[in-house]
C-alpha cells in the first residue's frame, strides 16, 4: 500500500501510538495495484541562443579593458550559443563560450529559476588591482574559476564543448579549457605566466532525476608541483522569476557551519563575538540575506569541517538550491553578497546599470580562503564531484546526499521531518524510530511540487535521547539515514 505522508493521522490504541492511513471512499489497495505505470522520463539535448546585454566596452587581445572604451550610456546585446539539457524536472542551459558556465537551472514543477543572471553587465574594479585582468563583470550562473583567486583567469574565456553521452536515459556533456595564456599587465598579487592546468567540467542530467550532477577534473600535466587555487563560483537566486532572477528578502544561506571569519576590509560583517576563536563570529545572524548591511566577504571558519552541503533557501516560497559535494576536496566556503540594500534599493538595470544586484554568491574552494594557495602535485589530478538539487517545501537542510535532502528535528512531544527526493518518481519507505520504538513506518510517495512533511508524536515518558530516520527504496535499499537529538 502506497500512501502520502500528509494523509497519516496518529491514533492511540491500548496505550501505544499507531499510525493509521486516512483512506478515501475508493479502495486505496485496488487503486495502487491497478494504477498505470508513470510515463517514462527521458533526457534531451538541444542547441539554442541567449542574448545578454552589457554596457558598451572593448577588450584587447589579452582581455584587458581598453582604456576609454567604456560607455555606460550605451547598451549592447551579445548573442551566445547555448546547449539545453532537459528532463521532466529540470531545464538546464549552458554557455560554454563565456566562462564555461551553467547559466540557468529551471525547476519545471514550479517553473522557477534557481540561479542569478544579470540583466545588464557592467565592468567594474578597473585598475583597482583586485582582479586578474584588473576588471571584472558579473554575468551569473555556476562556473569554475582557476588558477587564481577573485574569479581567476577563465571567467570570460570560451571553453571547448563536447557531447560525451546522449541517450534517452542520460545526457553528459563537457566543457574544457587549458591555462596556456597570460595577461601581461596582471596585478602583482596574481601568478605570472601560465600554469598549464587543464580543466574539464563534465555535466550530467539523467532521466527521473531532479538534480544536476557535475564533476570538475583538474590535471597538472607538468612533472613538478604547482601552487594554485580552484573555486567553483555559484550565484544563487532560488525560486525566482526566470525572466528576472534575483534573491529575495527571504533568502537564507544554508550551511552546517557554526562560525565565519572576514577579511579586514569586511570587518563590518563581524558580529563582535569572538568566543569561538580570534577573528571568528557566530553564524546565527549572517546566514540571513537581510542581515548583510553592505557588500563583503565571509569565510566558513576554519572551513567546512566535513559538511557535505550548502546552498540557499528562499523562504518567501520555500524553494532552494543546494550543492552536495565531498568537501574534503573543497573545504573552503566563501560567501559574498552586495548587501541587502541591493534588494531594497534595486533600480532598473537598463536605466541605471550599476553592478550591485541582489544575489547570494557562494564559492567552493580547494583552499580555505582567497589567496591561500593549494599544492597541486606533479602530474596530479583533482576531481570535484558536485550535485546541484532544487528543494521545495523545506525550511532548512540538516542532512543531504546525492539521493535525498532532509530537515530533521525533534522536540519533547513530536518529531518533524521535511524531505526532498532527488528521484521523485521512486517509491519510498520512511521509518522514524526512538530506540526500538517505531514512531512512523510507511510507504510514501515523494511530492516533487511541494516536498514532503511528516510529523509523528513521541509517546509521553519517552522524551530525551535520539530519533533515528531511515529512508529506503520500496525494495529496501537505504538511501539516507540520520538522527537528531530530542530537545
């Protein structure tokens, strides 16, 4: 018998708590047995174009900004070739020729965008010594950056595109670039010359999977070690309008960290409480977008400490985007916004094309902070596997893996579970236990439109201790297990 968790009502019988299904007038057993199988999902790959507007500017052969070429009063449209991966849950758009980026992830059950994208790009930071080309311009999306900090060298370069696999069940493509180029006028803080590092971002969308799987592979072809940095940059605006994606006032950074640190120039983001250690602040306030008074940088301190996920949830509609990864490979988490005034004081980008825009920028790095190099062994290879999953109906994430995202909590009288299944068409069995006592055990159908919420009472006299959760397939294969302390 397959039932939705929302149809479960606790019933007390002979002093024990039992969960009974509230059945409709029609026979639930008959409906399940004779229900038609869902229409099989498939994945498609197509080509298209995207138009991006910027103010007028020009670059030289090395990609430095040509002096005097910037005309902020003239808007120019640029057309890029795109590749679109699509299944029943996701529509993903790639722009290889401008930074090898994923520019859009639309979650089809809600029709909402998960990534930020600027309406009008504006060069900034010119001759400030901050960026490799001595200027930068935000476009948005998810993209790899290397071999230096602060967007590295590759954010505006064309990446080579290749179809690796194309079938009804899976589409895998790659975007590749080799660091064999250099900017002769790069500020002194950046590495001179080229490193030779070869980078390939492999992107996979599978049928029946509501998440995008990415693997960034870096290769050092030289027979000597190299100092380098690698960061995946994500500009996040989950649950937003695809025509004008941006973070809202209800945006929250979701990360299993307790503390953060800031560089000296971002000291205004510190909360003044260094009880966790010198230069560290508690993360309780800064995870809310509304508590960023101005632009600035914050780093997970001392790093991700083994946490395997982070992302953003938009509490205005409880939609989110979460990155799940092995953060032993990318222990660094850098957080950036333009500050909450970028949301409250936003202007029409075509009439006032300033660079400040409302989004949350999260970075995953092989080192803990910008300008802290990692060591790339001679002839070495680094692989960064990442899964990007939308969420719906979740107010937080406490545990995650490539199968399921969950928010699990318990209090004296009840246990509460929110979860999002990354393969929503797969029947599940959810079990909640306190020791040997079963609090909930039922077949549950994942809800890709609203997510799933389950509450189960904790019998009187059984307060304290831990609640254990297990989610399995209908065949009994474990997908995720977690536990939480009863408060």
